[in-house]
């Protein structure tokens, strides 16, 4: 048994920086969870028309409806078995904005049927995105989104490219500072940049078998459709 990220990347996983290999080995096999704590140097939004959509997504912890600089944040990557028996890893980001925190929730599984990581977004997993992982020549990790789907009750539709966003995540490890660096950018093929953030963090690993999954980390509703 191996982590869902190693399973989807195959031999490419070995080309990642060793610290990235450990971070993305979190899973039921390793028994480790990873908590990153750091600062977002910048959280930005695109044109003004984007803000209502970000605000709507923010009601279910999808994306972040606020912008800012030097915002403390935490990312929690905790593996567990969901109610459908699938190994799942949380990607719950909490941004400590002045006036109150905002969360950006996601849970990831390996979908052999789709040949990628499936990223369920939000507290109710209404949005599902295909994610494709690759190692860069310098040992960093790049993640690019593919198809997006919206699920609510019996509704299951593909999000059209004209209104959807293409996400690119780049994560690397700085040996000098001993910190991970992350940059996220979401763009629309017609309207350009929509949302993003960049910053750095230090990681701490814990034994998930003894600590478990803290209350409030798992989604309110789980989606079986892949």
C-alpha cells in the first residue's frame, strides 16, 4: 500500500525533492498527517465581477473571498477512510484574516477510473476537479486541474470552460530556509486571472493513528460519484 499521490505519479514521485516526497507520502500506509503553518505573502483576486462568485463559494469554504498580504495560514493534510471506504486526504487551509478566519476546504482521493487525483471542494463536496500531478526538473511539484463537475442531489454536470477556472499549483522546498513555498493561480481562458495566493510554510508531522481526525475537519457531506 502506498500514498494516493505516489500511486498517481508513479516513477515521477521519485523525482520530487525528498521533503516533498515525505509531505505527499501522508496516508494510511505511512500513518502520518502533515500540518503546515506559515504566511501567505499575497492573496489576490482578479476583476471585480469575480468577487460575488468568490463570496458565494466562501459560504461553503470554496476559495477565499478576501484579499490581503502577510496573512498567517495553516494547511492540514490528514488521511482517513471516508464513508465509502476510500482513502482520503484533507487539504484544509485556514487563513487568519483580520476580523476572523476563512477556510478553503478540499478532500482528495485517487480515482483509478479517471487516472488522476479527484479533488472534492468545499464542506459539501459540491465541486469535483481532476488534478494531474507532475515533478519538475528542479524537484518541485506542479499540479494542474482538468475537468470540473458540479454535483447537487441528482444534478451532475460538467462545468463549461467558459465559466470555469484552470488551477495551477506549484510547491517547492527551500533548503536554505527549511520551508515549503507554494503558489496557486486560477485563471479563466476568456477572462484571465481570477484568484490566487503565494507564500511559505514549515511542516510538522504527527501520528494520525493515535491522534485521529479532529472534529470539523471532514466534510459535512461526502460524494460517491467520481
